[in-house]
């Protein structure tokens, strides 16, 4: 029986906290849930990710993106599951359960996913769409250097607002209008309405990239698998969400 999960997702280490509350059917795969979180935190899906419970040990849940090149699968933990093959119902079924979602293993944006409520759908009831209920504050910009870079940016913006600084350092170029307090519920829900289309396009891109790699000599696969696919997925996700979405800061 399908259940609707009310989840609170908090970006670990942020003070005041950056968080989102969202309703999702437990039939979603973790691959689909990855794109839900990308939308809710305004990420670009241009980096690797993982879902885990505990420390991701062999006896604990660990899922991540598919191994695009089968020859690279041996580099992953043998117990790591393909996020496309696991649904939320396989892992989350009761209030107070938690798991971690880490996006960008360099900047290491770790999110705590907490089950707040579980509601069973009546037989024959249509599966509801994913819906953001509430949240606070804008997520940090991409590629900013993790939490240290985020807090440095907040300090620099505060100095600029107080008239103590005229311009931002070069590594924060283009972020002068970033508003850490911004949260636009309607905008997120407009993007979530496109979730099926986004995932379908990402799946098509993934399949095409896998076919392309299969035709290349093994020596050329590693470079393409790690970089070209992520860039292509990021571009496709941006194209799918840009029409209804507020302009990038």
C-alpha cells in the first residue's frame, strides 16, 4: 500500500538552519528523490551524491548514482545500491526514521532527512504529487567551498550591506544579489510539478551516455563518464526548470 511521507530535510551545519518540509509518495525511487532535493535546495545536479543510513557500512543502507561505465563499478563499495533500484518505502516507513543525503562529495553538503509523519493512502486513491509544504532560507550557492565558504560569503555580504565593503572578492563574483533569507514556496512547487519530465529527460540522457561509452575504447571511458555526463545532466535539469523558476542569482 502506498504511503505519503512528510519529511523534513535540513542542511547539516547551517545556523540558522536551511530546511525544507516536503510530502512525497513512498513509491519514489531514491534517484527520483535526488532530483526532488536538487529542486528544493536549488542545486544543479552537477556533482555526485549518496544516500545512507549510519556511516554507510556494509550492513547499512547506501545508494548512489548509477555506474555509467560498468568497468568502473569495481571502484564503488560492493554494497552500494543503484538509486534507481530502491524506493523510499524500502528504507523509510515510520516517523522518526532518518537518513543522510550528501550532495557534492567535495563541498560535502550533508542533509538530514527525517520522517515526521506517515499517512497511508486509501485503496484506489490516486498517488499525490510531490509537494513542498514549508522551508526557511536559501541554500548555499554551488561550488562555494562547503560550509566554510558559505559562512565566508555571509560575512562578506553583511559587510557589504553595512557599507564596510564596496565589492565582493573575485571568488564570489556574481553573488552580490544572493539573499540567504530567500525562500519562494510557489517557485519550488512549480518546479516540482515538472519532476516527471525532469527525471524522464535525465534517464534518456543517462541511457544515451551509457550507449556512447560502450562504443569507446576502455582507455577513453573514465574521463567521459565522470565529467561529461554530470555537465550534461546539469544543463538538462537547468533547461527543464528555468522557465517557471526565478532567475539564478
